[in-house]
C-alpha cells in the first residue's frame, strides 16, 4: 500500500530527500521548524512514533522515524496541532517508504542497459537450493542486488529478498523488468546496511565485484557489514584468490567459513564463501 493511502491523504512529500537520509537527525530539526495547521502522528505496534505528517495549506509533508529515534519535541509538536493518531506496524510503513523513494528514483533515473542472464539466474538458483534449500518466506538481504538476478533466484525458492544497491540505474532497470519490487528495495551504500535493516537470517552477495588491491578495502567494509547483519551468508567471487581474501577478512571464532568451487558457473559465481555461526 502506498504512503498516502496509509495516511489517508491525497499526497505527501517526505522531507528526507532519499532513503539514505532517513538516518539523519537533521530532518528531525527540519520537521520541528515546519508550519502546520493539521497533523497526523503514526505510531507502530508498540505505540512508538514512527512518522509525523503536517498539513500546510493544501500540502502534506512528513518525516520518518523508523531508522532514527524521535525526540519528545515531536510528540509535543503534534499535541499542539489539531490532528489524529494512526497505528501502522513498522514493517508496513517501511515497505511504503521504500516504495515512495523507488517511485522517485524510477521517475528521475533512466534504466541501465539490460544485463540479465536467465541461464545465470538458474545456476544461482541451483547453488542456493543446494546450500540453503527452499525458503519459507524468510528474509534474505541481497547485497549489491544490481538489477535483480539474485532476487529472482531467491523468490523462486521461497525467500523474501530485501535488496540494496548504490547504483540507481541498475535498480531502475530491475524495477522496470519487475525483477525487483519497490517495497523490498533500497538505494543505499551496503557499507552501512545495518543502519537500514534489522538482522536478517540470510545474506547474499553475488559476484562481489573484482577484488584487487585498489578495491579490497571497500569490499571488506561491505562484506563485514553483511556478515554482521545476517546469520547465514553466501558470497560468490570469480577466483579462488578472491575467495581466500574474503575468508581472511571474515575469519572469527564465532563463525564457520567454508570455501568451495561452484562448477555450475565458469566465471561469475565460480568460487563460493559460505559463512555460518560456528
């Protein structure tokens, strides 16, 4: 359900310019300074404020507190304006907020050139089925999801993908081809995934780039964050050297790391790092 429908308003503009900015306290200050003659305060299933919407003239604007803590002044501002309280569970709201920002992204960014391979998607599906088996609706963080190849494979096995990538054109492509769903997708830097997501049972990083001396520090940050956010993690790389490098980064007493060659794919997903609790 789209955000205006949840709030029972014709339209609303969030003051945070993109999904990544939802963690910034700057926008809390901005909504506190905004004028309003009518207000709506959204609280979650625990009674915690997660969105404040204000009407000025005929226009509604809002600020979201799902990824940052509200302050007492938010409640005081609401109480000083004529308005209503709406209860919406956190998961429903965050899906609507993801969809809101993906609507903006797809309107502003042309899709990338098609890069999907049905053959590779089938090979990835086979790998996931062998390692994890069928899902039962469990969330899997698809880290660096691109245009949605991993999401297709995960969904076909019964997992619920939660997708992130920093490349808006690839996300726009995935949405346009219906491989990605707006309510499941975020344009964020995967190095900070835990700021935007609760812990997930599963995490996936397909073809984790080309890892060399120039990119290693970036990939180490991304994969560290993935492992910290997810209980079971599967990472694919092109070469055994890259797999050994990834293993050395993620080694810890509380983790079991298994490296194996994936003979289904001669290139993209040739080597696999499987990380699970020790």
